[in-house]
């Protein structure tokens, strides 16, 4: 059974207030509390459930810790995300403090989202509309920390011109950091042109990389040379 995420504890200096829990207890300890807050974090990995599961853990723990959560769906529906999270033991519940920004369902001709609190955007190429939705999320989150997931950045890159996506990330990433947000952006390994990929990495505050090992995987985290062996099970991600 997965252990609960660590809350920030002032009596334990290793758990810093400048971090937001990953939702994975052992990883929080290694990262001295979790992901950088505020910060823009790129999570690189092959196709598969592993990088998605990191996003599920992060979103769930942030919601449980009283933060505002905005889950941006660009390549699948919110309903599919909830179902996939449930398949690895992580229950995501849409509500006033957990909202989906759905950039995908409109491409399927879906008129009404299955979750009441979902904000719909006309498609992954509608960067202006997405930017406006994020601005509204920032206003709504005033006084609270924000947890934001881009599931995934790869779709936005594929649907938009290089200059447009880089400008979008610079502007929106800056606004979110100013709003005390930790942003996790999922990106598919090997899918994008090398120069653009390098520019995306450079634009982030930190990068986490998943390396598939067949039945398990290793995680490369910032400022640590050793790889962390991990496994995805029916109860979520754990360190081996």
C-alpha cells in the first residue's frame, strides 16, 4: 500500500516550504519536500503510464493538501485521465479546488464535459484561449498555492508553431510562477526536433527524466548523479 505524501513540517528542516509534494513519500524525502515551488518542471519520458502516474500523484496530493489544482488535458479527455489514474490506485476528484482545463474534447465534437467544474478550450492550437483560461485560474487561486499539470506539452508543440509555443510558455510560465504555482509539463521522449527540445528544456526550472528498464524504470532528478530505481504498481509509484 502506498504511503501518504509528506506535509511540510517546520520541525523537520529537510522538508522545505519552497517545495510542493510529489505525492510520493520516498521521493519527497529525496527532494527535501517535493518539486520546486514556485517552478516550471519538465517531466520527460517514453510513451506509457509512468510519466502520467507522476502527474496523477502530484495532482491528488496537491488537492488533499489544500492547493488549487488545474489539470490541462491536451491529448485525451478528463474522463480518460480519471479512469487511467484509478487504474493505478489514484482517485482524482473534480471539484471547486480541482478543475480540468479541457483542450481535447472539442476535437471529438463533445459538447458538454462529464465533470461540472471543467473549463473547455476549443483545441490544443487555441493558445490564446488557453492563456485566458489560465489567467482565470490564477485569479481564482488568489491566496493559495497552485498545482498545474500540462498533460501533455507534446500535443501543444505538435499543434503550434515553434515561436508561438516558446512565447506561450515564457509568458504563461512566468505568470504561473508569479502566482505561486508549481507546474508539471509532461513531454514525450524522442518525439520532437532536437533544437526545439533543447530550447524547451532550457526554458524550465528543472527537468526530471524517466528511463524505461522493462517492468521497472529509473528516474533522473536534478543535481543527483545516481538514478533512482522505481516501479509502477496497482497502488501507484514507489521506489524499489
